[in-house]
C-alpha cells in the first residue's frame, strides 16, 4: 500500500492482521497504537488513525469496553 513516499508492506505472517500487524480476533479492535495501523489508516482516509478508528468495525459493546479501559489509562485517541 502506497503511503506518501513509501510503501507499507503487509505482514509476513499471514495470521497477523493486515491493518495493524498484530494478532487479534476479528471482533476486537486493531492495535490503535501500532505505527502500521496509523499509516494504514492514513493511506485509506488521508488522516492519522486513532483508537476510535481502530475499533470502528466492532460492536457497540466492544467499543464501550475498550474506550473505558483506554480512557482509564489515558490512552484514548479520536479524530479531532
């Protein structure tokens, strides 16, 4: 995937998520703190990825649980 002046390579391990290069269940968020995820999101949406973006495919229940946990740790991010 082309991102600016370089290409983002897919994971070598086919069991890893192509969006964040981490192992997670499909119903769980991507790793919103992973540099790969942030660039992957930017290539698709022309802005940096956030934790809110990383869980946009999840159910509302999963999103609430993750947001609560991330806010408790001061790690929550969302688009401006």
